C-alpha cells in the first residue's frame, strides 16, 4: 500500500486532480464525496479519525499503486484511466503492438 499522507506525497496536485475527477465523474457520493472534498480543499491533516477511515476506503477502492501486469507504479495523472480501463499506459502499448502484429 502506498503512503498517501500530505507530507510524503510529492504529486499532491496530480492526486487532487485525480480526486476531483472522481467527483466530476460522479464516482463518489455521501460521506466519501464530502470527505474527498475536504481533502482537496484542506489536505488529509484536516480530517477527523472517522473521516480518515472513510478516505482510506476511497483510496482502497479507486487507487492501485502498481500495475498487476507490469509492476510499474501508476502515476496519479494516469490513475483514473487505470481505474476505468484496468490498463496502464504500458499495458495499452503492449496490447496495441500485439494487435498490430
């Protein structure tokens, strides 16, 4: 499991863009939606204990650290695409090459 704390995440802008994409595409509702909005606006440090648990569930559902096929780290900027397609950019490249042959 990757570390998602504000203090260790070098790509917070990308992470927040990913979280905003989940909101924009109406993937989240209820407490998950509210807590994710707080994280985008104020960071994880602003969350209470229960809110942290909700946010962890959001991450568990929507975030995959490593591509199971290639083992490469999935960058935040590609996370929604991976979530929706199940493929990282390397999977897509390999599949395109196979189909071309």
